[in-house]
């Protein structure tokens, strides 16, 4: 069964996501990008507000090709208790660069005996930024010894989403390839309830939402999260 990941910016939103039935709470700062990193004390506040069994992830930023900085950021997120650290591979232009970024994070985590899972994150709209094609993401993640992949959208134009850049066929292929390599596959990027359902049909292990569960005031709505959770969990 797929799991629902809801991206939040603070403790209050995290509580709304939990009450709505999110499986994973993802802490980010959209003001700094699609995978913008949130301030450490806010991450700590979110972590302390969550029920203990609930997993949470932390975004490290839309990163240039800087393996050392990515490693240090990942260590910080893991020390704060993250179950997943999401490495935005914005500046990685080739498969080898992406794999080195991920491997640097992996090596640093192992050296300090930290257990957070590493998620290699690519962008469906990669051509606009010169980033690695998400079709190569499973190979890069596998070579770098990540635990999973996420395909997101860098540009948060309200009229475009994941499916504006990649076909269902391409996404199904990437999901299957990642899973065949022993990785989990997550899909996100401006999803609505309709496109969320399509991601579930494509076999994604995790589907991520923020825009699709925001109220008119621009905050996470537990009611909309509940609708998304019911859909993801096969209750609708």
C-alpha cells in the first residue's frame, strides 16, 4: 500500500497533517525552493510534536553540486531525529555527480552511525535548470547507495505539476526501475487529488502533497489531508 507524505512548514501544520492521517510528515521551507531546508529549531519543534511511531522527513535544500555541504546538512537533519533526509540534486548535471553527492551523504551517515534513510531527489522539470534527468535517478541513487528516490517539480507554477513534464509511462518505468534496484519510489510535485490517484496507480510507494492540501488561507487543512489519505489508502 502506498503511503501519504504531507509537507509542512511548522508545528501547527504538522499537527493538522497528523490529525488528517498523513503517514509521513515532511518538514520543508517552500520560501527557499521546492526542497527548501527549514530552520533546525523548527524541525525540532515538529519532531517533538509528532506521535512517536510516525515517521518524518527533512529536506536539505535544492542543492548545487556540493557533496560536503550536503553531507553536513544530512548529518544535522539525522541528529534532529529525521527518519528520512531528502537530498535535492539540483546542481548535479550528470549521473556520476548525482551518485557522488548521494554517496558522500551515505559515507558521512555511516561514519557517525546515523540511521536516517537517504532519498535522492530529482526534478521533473530538469531541462529548465540543467539538472539530471529523473529517468537516470534510480541508477544514480543505486550507485550512491541511497534508500529511495523522489521525483518532484522545482518550479511551483500553479498551473503545472509532475504530469506537465513526464508522462505516466515514463513515471511508471522509473518507479519500476527503482523498485527493481531495491529502492522505494516517491512521487510529488503540485499534485491534486486526481493526479495523486494516478501516482498510486503507477505503483509509487510514497506520494507527496502540499499544494493539494492547502486551505484557502494557504495552510495545511486536516480535512483535505483526510481526503488524500483515504484515497491513498484505498478507502475511496
